[in-house]
């Protein structure tokens, strides 16, 4: 991937991650979950964990091309 592709991928994944976190927050509020439970759900959500890993990998690739 070139730098432009990496930058776009990072932007798209970050955007999706933020939307997913917002969806979890909105549902937690709707269900009146305690804040600490919301944090636990976010920290243990497999999809969010994978997105964070993907973002780190993209960052490493981007830095290695500099």
C-alpha cells in the first residue's frame, strides 16, 4: 500500500470505530447501564479490539514508509 491508501484506510477504520463506540454508548444509555459497565463492554468488545489492532498496524506501516 502506498501512503495515500494507508491514510485513507486509517481514516475509514477510525470513523467506523467511533461510530461503533457511539452505538454502544447510545444503547448503554438506553438500557440505563452504569458507566463502568459501558467501559467494560467497550474494552472487551472483540470488534473494537480488532479495529484498534488494525489501526496500530496501519500506523506502523505508515511510519515505516517515512
